[in-house]
């Protein structure tokens, strides 16, 4: 089963209006009565409770993000938490007053709580996520200058994962359907969100385990070939069994019947010739093959005798000569469909050798007029260049073809070297061929289709600055590693392009470093928090394993690691808070080692900077 850790939070936002004098427009930094610019701040309070039993949930780690900063706290025995000094974000004039509000990313971690539960039916999801919009009100009634004492509140409801949902999928003949994809949809807290997916067994049965208690869901299914689909006739509400039955409950859903349907959009599955191929100009035909038959309309019904100017797709197609031997010019052509209307053939007229041509079908394919029989509009195939993009090709000529370039990275101290997660200058170089007129450089970012990055490069070297090697690009707390890939083609003197070189991929290959560490009491007897600052964003799963850290101590005091929490970007570095309990007062002369931590690209810690001695 593929689980989607989607939030099941029901968020109640209490909105109140703050009376503010002297505000006349939207702003994020209003003026106080003294005329000084002030950043409004407030306190956010909240409550986490079980939405079936209405009991408070303690020991939940709650984190809130804003302006690249992350605050974390833990809910108390009453399920309550609060954050102070939170920027209000913006305000909006409402009559003589103003409404202060802000949008915040809220994360609830129940991992520590779950690990402490011996009863497996009393566990929650490890993580819940929500973007919350909070409005604040002044704590001092009638005080129009109180922009630093505002308060907003939220109620967060979560539920035990103790329900199993079972069912069966059949076809119109009431025969079991095996291998069908079955999706569990939330229809109460976040309607329309897929919570989990699985496939049917040989007898058409399926089951979802660890489903949130008391939730209202729907279940949808589609056959493995996509030709059949169906869903429950109505929503299914799971019984709140924790109030009546302490054991894990099983719920049987109604049988799902799959019926024929077509909700899949057509797309291009092949183009001949492929983009940037070099082919003979003699009797050349350009063939588009579609994933299913295309519905014939006044716009699409063309054949070899159809004239231009009749408001058909012929009017929206541009076939051009773009070589260097004469000025650019349109090329005449005809076109027709095969008997199944799954293949479209374009026949250019008067092509010459040693030339470059382009076929532009983008207006046709973006028109919304190319559909299947069910009315589904043609969509882009990102694996193919030339459907929703211009198709380029060359015709073979008399000049010798250069060899495919052998491309490698350039490493020049002070100019080109290993790149960290924030990117930098990258250099390429390749072999020289006397038959090459020039070279073209193509680039792909994070696995996207290759795009022309530089053409008519007459040198055998190329360099450019690339952005951050993480995803999302430029994010303060990125989620994963990114990459930039290059390939190079040589262009003959007749403008014929060779096949592309082997791919050169640039990733973060700099080892992360432990820059600093501090320790502070964590409350209670001999409980401590180590704040570890790292040079770059980390892999969260490894950063939050206590086994990734070790403490070397030459004395008699013992250390017990209890938790590791990845805070993310804070104070210019990336921070992990390591919770430790010692057998006596904290000594000196010990070393904390983070050798098990890795960055987003999987690079291990720098061997010269992975420990800190106190």
C-alpha cells in the first residue's frame, strides 16, 4: 500500500478585529501613533484533541514556520500549546480599524507520542501538515497601539489509526477484477484528497489498514488497463469504535462495480522523425502517432486535397526552412489521417539536402480542438519533443559528419570545482573535430526535458552559473536534492546535428560540516538539549535518528540520547536539536559526533568536521 501522509486536521480559525487608528492602506508594517514603523507580533495558542473521544492529546511536537524561521513546542497534558512573538504578517483596513492576519505552515509530529504507546490501536499518524491562516486581536481592549500583544487561536483534531476497511471489486458480470487500482479518498476533513492506494487480489478483494477512526471516506477503483472504473455509490462513515469497542474494528464496504469509461486524455506517443534527427530529404514524411483515435471534426478533417484557408488545422501549421543557404521561408505540404484516425502524416514538398527545417504544431495542439471520441482534450507528452513544442530536423548533405563530442566537467581551482547545494559556476569541455562547424549545448533541470541552452558555440568549452541544487529551487528548507544535466551535439558545415553526447550531471557533491554545537538545560534533572548547526540542508530521516549521533566521554557520566529533531534553517545554518539525559551533572571533556548525518544529496559528513568537543 502506498500511504500518502496527508493531513487529517480540522482547523477552526477564530477571527476577531483589532481596532487600529491611523491605518489607511494594506501593509505588513503599519505605523504606530508615534509615526514609527512597527512589525505587528502576536501569540498563537492552540489545542490538539482526539476528534472522536474529545480527549486532549499531550506530547505532540508542534512546529510553525514563517519568514524562514521555525518555532517548535510540545503540547502539555491538556493538549495545549502556544507560540509567542509571531509576526502577524499583514493587516487590512476595516472601517476605522484593522484586521491583522498571517499564513503559517504548521506541522504536528506524533512520532514520540506513538513510540510511547504500547497499545497499537491508540496511535496517530506520525506527521500531520496544515497551512493555517490566523487572525489576531489585541489583548488590551480599546488600545489602538497594541500591535505587540495580539492573540490568535486554532483547534486541531486528530484521530486514532485503528480501523481496517475491506471490500471487493467486480465487473458488470459480477466477476472479480484482479490488479485493479483502489484509492481511499477523504470526504470529511480534506474532501477530495487521496489517503492511500492499493491493488485488488486475484479474487477482487482489497483492504486498507490503519485508517483514521470515525472518518468519512469514499473508495474509487480503476482497472489495470484503465478501461473500467467505478466507486462506492455513496460515502462510507467509519464507526467511532474507540467509544464502544477497544479492539481494532473492521468495516466492510459495499461491492464496487467497474463499468467501461474513458476519462483519459489522448496524447502523442511517437513522432517520426524525432526532434533534431538528420534524415534524407527524398520523399520525406512526418508522422504523428496518437495514443487513441482522434475525433474528426470540421477542424481536423483534412486530406491530400484539402486547401489552406478553409479554417482547418492546415491553417495553423507552420513548416519552415531555417537553414543558412537562403532566407527563411515557408514550405508547402499536404497532410492526411490513416483509416483509424490514430496517425497523422504530413508530406513536405521541395525539401533540399544539407538544410534545417522546423515544424510548428503548437497552435493546433494547444487549440483544445484535438480530442478523442469522449471529448477528452489532447495533452502534452513530456517525454516527446515536437508535439506541444516545435519539431526540428535536418536533411543529410555532402559535408562529412563530425564525431559525437566526448564531454567532461572542467575543474579549475578558483573557477570551477565541486558544487554545494546552493549551486555555482559549472564548466564543460569536449573533444575537437575538424568537421564540426559549431556545437549546441542542451540542459535538463531536475529531470525535465532537455532544452537548448546555447547554440552556435564555436569554442570547445562552455560555462555558466546554475541555481541551487535542491528542490524546491531557492527554498529556505528544501525537500530533496536537485540536479542539472548537460549534453552536447556537434553541427556539421551543412548544419546537420550529430547525436547527443553522453550526459554530464551536476549535483551537490560537497560534504556537510558540523559548524557549531551548544548545550542548554531542557528542564528536569540532568536533561539537556544540544543545538547542532550544520553547513547545509540535511536528509530529515537520517537527521532525526538518534543513532546518527554518538557521544564520546572519557569520564564516568553516562549519556542517553532520547530524541533528535530537525528544526531546519535557523540563524543562518541548518539546525538539529538533540535531547540527551545524563547520569549526573553535565561534565566537560566529552565529544559529540554527527558522523551518521547526510545531506539531501546523500553526501556523508566531512571527515574533518563532523564532531564538536565540549
